[in-house]
C-alpha cells in the first residue's frame, strides 16, 4: 500500500466515495442497548446514502459492520464471539471486509486490535461520521491515516466535546486501523438513519454520555460527559419519524431525566415531553432510563394517560435503582438514599393511575452484607415493580468499584442473583395474572410464526403500554383484520408466564374458525325451524 502522505486527496470527495461503495452489499449486527442500535441505524443510513445495499438476509455480503457493547465483561465476551464468527465467515468467503465499531472499541480497542488482526477497521463511537470515508477506503484499497476529518460538511452537524486521553490518541497512531477521534461527536442530523426496528416503533436518542460517574459504571469513560440534543433538533427528528409511520416514540439517553441541563441550565424533560405531546404526532411516547432525581409535579403529571385519540406519554417509568440500602447507594455514588427513593416511588404510585414501574438491581456489590441483600429483597417485594431485571456485580476495569475492598465471591453473587430474580419473577407473574379480564390497548408488532416457519394469518404478537420493545413480555392476539402497526383494544383472556393472551373487543375483529361458523349456522337454522343443509364432502 502507498504511504498515506502520497495518497491523493480526491479519494475523500463524496462522488469518489459513492463510486467506491455503489451497489456493494452490507449487513449490520447491533449488540447492547437501544442507544447503540440508534448508532447502528445512523451508520447504516450513511452507507445506503453512498449507494450501498443493506442486505439483511443473505449469508454473503461485501461488508459486515458489528456494533459492540462494552458496558460489562459479558458484553465484551459476546462481542468477541461475534468477531470470531465473522472472521470464520470472512475466511470462507462469506464477507470481504469486517468493521468492528462501538463501545468495546472505545474501552478495549488496542487489546482487540492486537488479538484480531483479521478485522479490517476498528471504529470507536466517536468516529461514526467517518464511516463512509473508512468504507470507501477499504473498497478502494487505500491506506488509513489516524486523523480523518469526517464526511464533507459533517462538522456543522455535530457538537464536539473533548473526550480522549493523550494515551488513547497515541494508541490510535500506533494502530492505523484503529479509529479514535480526539473529539466526541453527537449526531444531530439523523435523517440518514436506516431503521432496524419495526416500522411503527422508533427510538430517539435525546442525549449521549453521562455525568453521574457511578462507581461501578464505565460509561463516562466510554461515552464521555452528558450532552443533550437541542429541543428544536429533537422535534425535527421526531417529525421525520412520524412522517415515516412511527406510532410509538421511545426516548432514550444514558439518563433521560437529566436532558437539557447542559443547554438550558436545568433538567428539562418536562419541557420536551410537553412539546411532543402538543404536536400530537404519536399515539404513544415512552421514556426509558430515567433517574430517581429531578422529578417534580409538572413532570409527573405528564405521565398520566390522555383520553383516547390523544398523544399519551405512557404511564411507564423505567428507573434503574440498582439498590435500596443507603450505604450501598453511597458507595455506588448514586447521590440518592433509601428514604428519598421510597418517597419518590410512593408519590409516583399515588399521582399516576395504572403506573408501570420497571427497575434493575445489582447484587453482590463490594461490601454488600447478607443483611443488606435481605433489605434489597424485601424492598423489591414491597415495592411490587411490575417489570424488573437483576444483575450480578461485574468489576469493570477503570471503575472505582473494581478496586474496592471486600469483593463478594462469585458463588455468593450467584446465589443472591437467583433469590432476587425469583422474587421479582413472582411479582411480575402476579401482575400478569391480575390482568386477566382487563381491557387494554395492544400495539401489534408482527404476525406470529408457526413451528413449521409459516406466518400465522390470525395470530399476532403485540405489546401493551406496560411492555417496552425487546425487554418486556409480549401479548398474543388472536383476531382477524389486524396487523402490524394497529393499536387494538383487547380483552386479556389468559396469561402464560409473563406473556398475555388477548382477543379484540371489536366483534368484527374476533377470529372465528370455519368449524365454529358452521356450528353457529346450524344452531340458527334449527332455531328457525329449518333443517341445516348438508355439508359437501371433500
């Protein structure tokens, strides 16, 4: 390959990138959270804009883009499994080029680059703007340099804040295929997103980064400080999504309740939600990743469901609490104690009818005693979270908690996990059983697939307001004349585990089998004194 200094600058021109990329195929695997999925969608959109074809089905593509999670060791292990599988596919002709992107690259890029030299490029979350340039250079077989400038015109579309250490910048210079941008870019213009969710549901990332610095969490080291998208930008982005048929808008960030602090001098989620509601562009607005601070009456009131036909901010609050013991919370650097948490939860329950609370908890945090764990178990049972997740503490490199004394042994962590998980499952099971007989709106996501792989015409999969996409249970709806994107009033007739079974309340949408129709016809004929007609034999 030629020396980077000898490379013609014309290769950076957009028209040359398009020539290099046009009609090339690519696919994407997005690991981790919905925030990562939005980044994957944005990169996919930039590639399709260059003329590439997003192939979601074929086993043979020109480019495989793997967007990784680096939040926990288990996530990094999953990323490495995908990398090894992709390398095997590359060796057998299943793909030409492999790019690994995302948080695992930001946290462990140098180590991964040394371990897997077969990967053609490593892309940190801060270099998303450069995806077109990087892919074009791969197809043109041009060398990489360590200081790309992004796509033409892109800097005006991004807010840039210092992030990387001098050591990371030097590491990038040592590995030309490892792309670390010395600034962090917040994507403001998302019009190029190639969405990978169902057509009627979309995530909208309202901020990136985090200022909490919880002692167990590496996100600030990976994603940088909290930075909000401006209100006007979010409203424009939401309008584009509404124009594309989105009915459920899901707001996400590392901490949604902190949105606006850096732009407007105070947390302003209530301002954002009020503006979205006023526009009336969506049936449902859902928020994820809230924090147990910054809640006041105005914000709480916005979560009360509106009358039928109006845009509703769903009475669904996702609030990862992590623990309840005040001493543990202080060591976690959560900046909230048990009493404050209990007061907030009581207020939310009292003020928001039919509220659904979702939370997550960490067991086995350093120094957690059996008494503190028992306190957490009783808290979970008392608060009756309709939705909940449990995680074992994972000592992540670079975090304060990883270096704390009194680490809990793996066997104890596992035992505590099993106990708390079982307790939360019982609470969620009870919620599902209590729904039987209720009338609830169900957003239809897809048609069910039979065991033989065929699409079931009269059985659909959907969700109630109590079910966030991908993380919560589902509803099986048997009916006719319904399909993905419909919001169907249903009666809950049964529960299977945490999932619900439902039928439409509209008689015209009820599914009636041929046998049932024949029996009803015969009953009617007999009631009218007429002998039923003989059925033709087949």
